[in-house]
């Protein structure tokens, strides 16, 4: 009598092996692709670092070329976050804790849709609607607050300035931060909220006592995601900002971001200029990577306290 | 259609933790054997080792041997998949496949393995299995409806039908009634009584009355304390275990003094 | 018992539960006052509707705080202030978003003609546009080539991303047991989520440039760039969906003697398929509007190109960008603007449609659980 337990299709076993092999291969492919991203960008950017500094745009080496646009990128992202963060959190709170239930579901859906609007549309809106509308306020700012360096005049007559770009970016990241924060606010344990209300807390005190502590890590990671998007966003800046050298005033033409610099110059670039732009892309990659790392580090540090796993 | 199980000196480990220690037990063919004992005593873990389902959990492994009519389940070259097609299992909570109809659920074991089966054979198998699980009359008019639309007790009988459709030698049941109401429980218990004419049935239960009602033999498992491995304390005919146990802890447990 | 409790305060005449509370009308009175005051202040510096709204809002928030502070106390006042700020944030957020949608509708609708949808920009020069403006005839030329390009490039990106993303998620959820490899993949998928889209474009351009010579620009290069953006989204959403498939179903399948790979293909994935499909649809919606990576990988043309593997390609987003930034006729930019906004409207419609489809899929094909 043959052993009934050892007979059985070896075909089935082979199927298991093959399938797990394919799945493993797909996973490794992702690692490989990322490795390629890093290697190819480095390889193509290499001429920038070996070339004669005088041949680099600006005439004095890569770092002199890159640092103004790095600062420009950071300024744009900072403006975007300064505007978007408080508003997003307010909107998220409105949807999760203030609006009537029926309304809030619809609003959540609308916010998700807004997050999906392509960036080029925001860019188009920024250059045709927002920029002209802001010329007046900029002129007023230059006259009345010109002594502050960031509002130094004379104001741009097209409205295509760093501040406009920052505002457009803030409109773009607002749905992202809002929709992530809203999800976390809604996850606050009902028991905690009711405990706070039962102690006689007002709605705002309840939010400060239960919702914010619970959601802190989530809010931070939402902001960081928004920051990542603002740093890497290309089109809005490319279309809204008439770029130039680094200047302090946010209401004059000038400044530039890495992403926009690449998009505007890449189509006509070749040779060393191409290498420069790829090197700039590498710098942008490193910056966003660092932001993501910091975000993850903060989240992991706060995780144990918030209970938001 | 039914085989006996002999377990020799079986130890079960989760990583470095020994969950079950030194079990020796002989389970007769065509009988109902009940495993009873307090929570965490390793009876479910042990049950899972009888068809190698414990291997689904990472880090679980066994020492010792489990013989199905003299063939070691853990012998070299034995495929756990083959073991499981001969030793079926019914779980604590009914788990019909939500994407499949009642009919497809019954045929799942056949279809998922891509075996060719003619429509008439399939119909016959569905009817036979559902009849065997005492469910045919309740669902014969809605075989194409999703299985998750049934009541809890019906779902559990559907799961039993699904298990017997692959014509196993042994059916393992892991607390099959713990998620059911009393009437559904009664239906399952009646079914177990019928199943034993064709299958070897092993059932884990928390409910001592249930063990007394349905089983021919009963095994009592216990642990000395948390962090200690579970052990088989006593194994005997069911009336003996409940009326005249030889161990003190068995008597304490069946008379409701702990557990 | 309860009788006495309700009776005790009655001799006082004034209910202790309602003392120190503002009447309902008070807040409306504050609002009216703020509107009047706001109008006054804004007319001091030149009346403007926006200025009026802004000043009124600021005054309302401050006055509301002060009035509540004087009657109901500090805690209530803070609560009122916070509520008002939150309502204000909501309104402030609404303004630009409504403006964006309004602009797109207002400027895009007139351009949504069959001519726009079914002709390309082939042969359209500044001269044509100038004549259009001078004669007042309908705008010629359209975005057909952009629609073709968008569909083809997105199709290829999906063909690359979905198998890779799906299988990776299967590996992470079903096969890996938390080893260093799976942690590495999870980490780098996270890193990929953060890659700026322009960098993804640069990568594809650099990759193909290295293999096929510099400045290789085709639809397929763009598809590769978009895949880099799409794969992490697919992995993430599929992973989430596979994780919520109950383990009991896997065990039920194993207990029937079904092999793991068949269990995954026939039980786990079908149970999660609605979530996976909706995740994939959302991923498509995310990349279909990408502009920056296409600028550096697919180039720009005015004619229709059906071949993703040769020649430059235009997509809707790059079409919008070029029409606005480099109008066909530099002297008469209106026809170009009209085409751009019509394309923007079309693009938004596509994205919204994809989002809607994703929701419908998630709802319709969700496995029927419960009774």
C-alpha cells in the first residue's frame, strides 16, 4: 500500500513556489527601480561636479547655482504651510466636529475631490485669476508696509510673485492636510470625548483635551505630507511665478524653486545644462526624502502616547 | 471513509515557548472525541496540529508524531496540503467565503483546487454534502444566493457541508457552537451524532454538557499555571470522565469547581 | 424623588441652569453690528466688498469674544472664539476652491465643442488664431491629440504599475513575515510616495537617455515616469485591502486542502477586489493629471500620435500648460486660453469621473457580509 500522504501533485507545489517567487520578484523590482533612480540621477548629474565652475550657469560652480533656488523652494513651501496648516485644521475640525452629520459626509467627499484636481489647473487659475487680483493688495502693501523687507516695493505689476505662488501652493495642499486630519479627528475615541463633555467641558475644551492629543502625530504627518507636496510641486510655481534671482521681497518678481527651474529649462537643455538640472532634481529628491524621514521619526516618537496606531 | 489517529509524545512550540507538552492519545475511527479544559490549556492548539493548521501561524512547530492509520503526518515528504484535504476542519466562527454563493461554497474545496467536475457530478455533490450537513431542505431553493446571507447556525452547517464535500477521513471542530444560539447548537449537535457513522470527529468544546451529550470519549487538558505548557491530564470514555474520573483536577473541572 | 429634584429651584423663579447665558438673539445683534462697523471701516480706506467682508469678520470674531466674556465668562468666551475661528477657516478655505471651480466652468464651457474634442492642433498657427479673432469665427483646433496621448500614456502606466504593485502588496501581506526584506520594501515604498513628480520624470528621462541616447522622448518614457508615481499608491491601497481580509477565510481555505497561491488568487484577492479596484482607479486619477514629468519625458507636438513607443506625445495637462504659457498666436491669446480652459474642464471631468467610478466599484462589488 502506498503512502496516501506523500502522493499528491508536485504540480501544486511548483505553483506555490512560482507564485511566491513572482511576488517576491515584484517586491524586489521596486527596490531595484529606486536604486536605479538614485544611480541614474547621480550618473547623469556627475558632469556638473567635475566641470569647470565657470561653465556652470551663473559662472561660479554648482553650489552657487543651486542654493538660491533651494532657498526659493523652502520659502514657497513655508508660505504654503503657514497659510494652509491653520486653515486645514480648522476645516477638518469643522467637518469632523462642528458641521451637521449629513453635511459633513458630503464635505468630506468634496475635499477628497479637490485633492484630486490636477496641479496644472491650479496653476492656470493662479496665473489668470489670482495673480491679477493680488496686484492691488501688493501695491497697497508696498506703500504701507514697505519697510518690512518681505513687502519691499515696488510691487510686481503682474502679481506673479513668490507670495502668489505660495498662496496657490497653500490652496493645493489644503485639501491634502484637511482630508488626512479629518480622518484622524474622526478616529478620536468617542468614550474620551464623552468623558470630557461629561466633566462639563465646552466643545473647544473637549477638542483640546481629547482630539488634539490623540491626533497630534497624525496632524504632524499630514503637515509633512503637505510639505512634501509643496516642495516638489512644479506646475503651480512654474506658471504663477515670474522667476529671477534670490530677493527678500515676496511681492516683486524674483526667486525660483528647483522644480519650476527644471520644468522651465529642461525641454531646451542639453549637455552640461542637462546635467545641472538633473543634479538640481537630485537635490530636491534629497530634501523631500529628509522631510519624509523627519515626519516618520516624529510620528514614531509620538505613537505610543497618542494611541493612534 | 474514516481513519484512526494515534498521537505519540507530541510537543507543540510557539518559537521557544512550549505550548503543549507530551501528549499521547489514540482516537478511534467512527467515533466522536471531545477535548475539554480551561481556556488557554492548549486544546485548540493541539487540535490544529492534527491537520497541520498550526503551521499557518509563524513560529509554530511540533515534535513527536501524529499517525493517520499508521502514516505519520509529519513524516518526510508529507505535504501539509494533502494532510488537510484528508483531515477537514470547522472553525469557531462560521466563515463561508463571502464572494461565493452557497453552491460555490460547498464546491470550494473542489473548485479552488481546479479539479474538473461535470455539472451533474457537482450537483450531486452539493446535494449530498448539504444533505449530510442537514441543510439541504433549508437552502435548496437559493443555492445561488451568497452564503453570508444565512443565519449563524446555517452558516456553520454550510461550513460543515463544505468540509465534508472534499470527503475527508477526519473532521476536526474547534468550538463549532460557541458563536451560535441554543437552537442552532442543537442542530449542530444532532449533525455531529450523524457524522460519526461515516467520519472520525474530534471536537473542542468549552461546554461540558455538550461534551457529555455528543462524545464517546473525552480528553481533559489542563495547565499548571500561566507560562506553563498545557498537558493531557486524562483520556477515557465520556461517562467515566464525567462520573468517575481518576484525577482530582478532572473531577474539580467537570464538577464546575474551576475553569 | 425626581419630583423633589425638579421642585427645589422653582421658588427662585430664575432657573439656575440658564443664568448667565446670552439670549439667542444676542449673537445676531453682534453680527449686524459688525457688518455696519465693517462697512464703515472699509469705506475709510476705499470701499470694497472683499474689504468689507474681511473687516466685518474680524470685528465679529472680536466682538463675539468680548460680549461672551462679559456675560458668560472666560471659558465660554474661548469656546465661542474657537468656534468662530473654525467657521472662518472653513469660509476662507471655500473661497479659492469655489473660485477655481467657477473659473474652470466659466472659461471652459464655451470651448467644449465637438471641434475641440475631435481635432488636433495640426496646422494651427498664429495666423489661424489671428483670423479667428478678426472675423469672430469659432475657435479652430482642439485637444484630440492630447486626449489620445493622455489615454495611451495612462494605459501604459497602468499596465506597468498594477501587476507590480499588486504582487508587491501580496508579497508584503501574504508571504513576508516581517523580515528585513519586507521592512525594506515597505520603507522604500514610503520613500517612493514622497518622490516629487518632476524627479520621477527626470529618472525616466535619464534612464532612457542612457539606453537610447540623450533626449529620447516617447509616450512610453512618460508611462515609466508615471509608474514610479503610481506603484506606491497601488501597493499601499492593495496592502490595506488585503490586510482587512479576515484570516478565518484563509484558514477555511487551507483547511480544505487548498494551496496557498490558489487561496490567495481565489479567496483573498476576490474578497478584496472591490477595494483594490477602487484603489487602482484612484491611482489612475492621481497620475492622469500629472504635468511636470510629462514635460521632461514626452515632449510636445501638435499632431496626433498613436504610437507610444516612437515620437513625441502631448497629453491634456501639457496641452493646457503650453497653450497658456506659449499661446499659438502671441498677439491674440484668447483662442489659446479658451482651448486651455476647455482642456482643464475636460481633465477635471475625467478625474471626477474616475473618483466616482472608484466609489461605485467600492460599493457595488463589495462582498456581501452580514445578513
